[in-house]
C-alpha cells in the first residue's frame, strides 16, 4: 500500500486515541461534589428558674388629685405658696378679701341679738296674760295673741341663728387651705385678680406618695391574674422606658369588674410607695406582673427558635455533628431566653446563629472549632502549623 493510501487510516487511528483523553476530564467535572459543613454558633439547653410574667404598658396617675376652686367670689389678696412646692394638709394657700363677708356676718349677728330680745319680751307678756286669764281680768283670746307673738319671735331667732352660721361659713371660705398633702402645680391666677365662685381653677394638688398606675391586660390573661389575686397580693414592677435606674416595686390594687368588649382588655391599677418620688403623674411606664416562678424550667436562647409550617422548631446538634430538626412547644420568654415546654432536655446543643446555612440532616461545623482532616493535607491546612522549619516546609512542598 502506498503512503498516500495509508494517510487516512493513520489520521483516524490518532483521532480514536485522542477522544478518550478529552472525554475523561469532562466526566470528572460532572461528578457530584459533597456540600461543605455549615458554620454555626451553638448554645446548650439549660434548666433555670424563670418568672412567669405579663408585660404591658401603663400611665402613672396621682393617688389623689384636687383642683382648688373658690367657693365664693371676691378679690384674691394672698397667695401663700410657690409653684411646684410640696404642701401638707391644712397649709394656707389663698386668702380672698373677707370684708364683705365679715360685714354680712355682723349684720346677721345684730339681727339675732334683736330677735332674741323680742322673743324674751314676748314670752314674758304671754306668761303675764296667762295669769290674768286665770284671774278673769283678760280674755283667753288676748292671751293667745301674746303666745303667737312669742312663737313668731322664736322662729325669727332660729332664722337669725341659721343666717349667722351661713355668714360664718362664707367668711371661712375666704381662706383656702390644702385639703390633702401633695405637690402643687401651676398657679393660674395671680394675686389682685377678682375670682368667681366655682369657676376659676386656682391650682391643682397631686398626691405622689403613694402613686398609682393604670394599665390593661388581654382578656386571655384574666384567669391567671384572678387566681393569683385570690392567693394574695400580686407583685407589680414599674420601669421608665429609656432609663436603667428607675425601677419601682408595687402591688396590684384594683381589678375592674368588666372586660372592655371593644378592645378585649380589662383595666387594672397598681399602687407604688414612690418614696423617692421618681414616678410622676402622666408618665408612660413599662409594667411587669409576676404571676409565679417556674423552677427548673428548660430554656434556650430565644434566637434558636424558628417557625415553620408545622410550628416552632430548633436545629439540634447530633453526636455525628449533623443538624436535626426538632419540633418544640415554646412557652414564656424572659431576658433573652424562652421556656421550652416540650421537645428538648438540658445538655443538648442547639443552633443559635447561622440557621440559614443549615440543611436538615446536613453536616455542621461549630464556629471556633477546628477539625483535622485525614492525611498530610489535614496536618497542613486543618491543624495549626508548627513553628519548626522542616515540618512547615514539608507541608508546603506537598
């Protein structure tokens, strides 16, 4: 066979030798690779005492509040306090010009003195004519006339007594004293102004010690609150948002007699001693009702709990370092942890960070831990390198 005829067969033979070599790398590239372990942070399931609480918001209000209004009209001649001052019950606050009311009292007392004399004279005349009737000197009708005069004078004197008492009462209203102890507010009328009876609000007194808090809780919490109140006092804690040092302890003092159907809540009140006067009327506060303390409750960090289509669950770390999906029944949350009523036991490890990278049943690696792989590659990459020169160079050479 001539060289020209051998050339096509030689090219075909070379092509057959090249094809297997080219197809081998493609087969290697299509081979499935295993997923690397998910890097996560874990925490241990613990048992600890957890208070069962109801957290809500409320508004502080004075335990007693009185708006001072004058009982009569007149010129305000004295203001006996400074705005914002603490006063005791009975302290003098205002004085209204008493001269018109003193004159009215003097007039009533004068009328009383006159009618007393008239009554006494009428009684003497009646007694005298009663004796003359017995002697037959005057008629019975004449004696009865003097009796009527005596009774009329008696009635006039009684009216004068009432007028004197009324004038004394009016005069007493010229001085206004504090009806309760507390903190005074803003003075609305200055001295020298003419004020009207029952119209002008002069100042408001708020009693701050003790102080009350008004708040509501959902209807679903009512049975637990009623049960706890039946056992005794219910502890209430007040915290001022944005502060760390204003925390006051008190008790629930009032439970309303009906649920508000429009909101599904019920109103309560709490009482606080407020001895340092850190709580103020109108202040917005966070309120915590402590129903009981659950001893030895199973808890996990709250961020470990996820919610799926079938309810809450957590990723539990198995001894094989894989992620197990564990359904749980969660309960009360308290200071960053949540009570687990069912599904976990103390000592187990749960994933608290990195859940988005976890595949159910897949391998995981706890952040901060280093795993040694098999062979020399593991010694060079997974394990910390030695300070010795030869070992370090040997690993690099491989």
